C-alpha cells in the first residue's frame, strides 16, 4: 500500500495545540506537510491564552523530522484570521490545506443564556471557520488547488441540551462547507467537514466508559485522507470516532403531493409523509427542486 504523502504542501491547523487539532497537525506533519500550528492556548471557555500548547506541538513535529511553525492568532476575527494565513504564506510561500478545528464551549440552557456567551461561541466556531477560509480563498484560488476540512458536531446536526450557541455554530459550519464546496469547485478547492467524537478536555467528563476507546488520534486519518490530492470528494460530512467513519447524508421522504392540499389531507397522510422507508439522499438544491418540477409536470395538467 503506497503511503499518502503531502511533501511540498503547506497546512494550517487551527486550535492545534491540544486535543483533535494536535493529532491532525502531528499526522499532516509526519506525512511531509509544513504545518502552521495555530492555537491561542486559552481555557475551554475561551478565557486567557498562552503559546506553550502550540510550541509543544511544533517541537514534536520537528523532533520527528517534520517542518512546523507556531501561530498564536485568534481565529475569531477577520483581521487575526488573516494573520494566520499570512503566517503560512510568508513562512512557506503557499497554503494547500486548511483544517478549521479551533473551538470553545460555553454551554448554557436557553433560560440562562447570555448574549456574550452565545456571541463568543459563534465567533470562534462559525466566525473562525468563515474568516480563515476567506483569507485562504485568494491563495488557494491563485494556486488552482486547496483542501479545507471543517469541524462540525453532532450537536449541530441533531441538537443537544444546553448547546444553542454551539449547535447554531456547528450547523452553520455544515452550511458553509456545502456552499464553499460549490464555490470552490471551479478552482480545484475541495471543502468537507468532520463530525468527530474523541476524548479531549472538551468531552472528558461526558464519555464515561467509552473514553478510553475514543483516542483523538483515531480521527486524524480522515483529515489526512480528505486533505490528500488523490481524494476527489467535496461537500460531504463524515462522522468519525473510535475507528468508525460514516458519511452523513440529508434524505427526503417522497412526501405528500396534491394541488388541492389541505390541512385535513395532511393529517390523514401524515404518517406516510413521515415514513423514511423510501427516503432519497439529496445532495443538491437542484435535485430537491427537480422532484417538485417532476411532480408539477406529471401531476397537474395545467402546469
Ligand atoms: P480542545 O479544547 O482540546 O481543543 C480546542 C483547541 O482550540 C484548544 O487548544 C484551544 O486553545 C483552541 N482555540 C480555542 N479558541 C481558539 C481561537 N479563538 N483561536 C485559536 N485557537 C483557539 O477541544 P477538541 O475536542 O480537540 O475540539 C476540537 C474541535 O472539535 C472543536 O471545534 C470542537 O467543537 C470539535 N468537536 C469535538 C468533539 C469531541 O468529541 N472532542 C466532538 C464534536 C466536535
């Protein structure tokens, strides 16, 4: 089996001083990429900051024979996110791979949520993903090549108690991933997302007995594959954890159709409408629209 290599390529991994980002950075560095290890080194809720987590990861990559540099800029503002990309272009001359991973948690149920808490979570996760991608975009477009791997979450896809801000940010990252995949296609930029599960400081109190089997290093190979030149996938989301990887899809049931639609007809057809048994995977807006166009053409003589 030939090894996937990234020699000559440059990667930025945000939030790479700890947890999942650290593992992504170590693996990309081990496969030959020059890695910008970005991390402002704050607490789980985003407070404070120190360079040492990023410095330790850089030291580890270098000790293994790789190339890496520290960046301690904050992902959450357009100006500082631009400086992260500038670290890559000024130090190594290009940027091939951007892994948007940095994140914080400020969980609070709706009754207690403050604007400041929700704002900071949206700024770091959703803002951070958008601002670093925006800064990377002209570089990748100019190269005609780029790989962006974003980080969403089960909370964003399914919801989770006490995580309104986090879920909003992570669901937003799904939308950003789909949209940038469409926009990037003409310039060789592929954009995907992972929905990870791993033991880190963010989850260590939540995983119970599973924690020992959810090492964060089991997620990094998916990031390496999505970052590889030979991977042709774009616009997808993968659930990853503990050695399992699965594609997350959006599906629609065949639904209800009548040009004489009434609430009563819906009531009577509700169970059939909701039955996922014949659901179809939908990958584009055009595919969804096509179903309606087909029904209108077939089902209504006046259409
Ligand atoms: P972690 O707290 O171990 O690592 C996150 C890192 O991001 C930290 O080192 C932190 O200093 C850094 N960071 C935070 N704000 C930053 C900012 N503004 N600029 C730059 N760096 C910043 O957590 P983790 O579990 O490794 O999380 C990594 C990503 O994976 C996050 O986006 C998280 O939401 C997501 N995620 C994790 C899990 C899981 O099971 N661990 C599940 C779903 C999603």
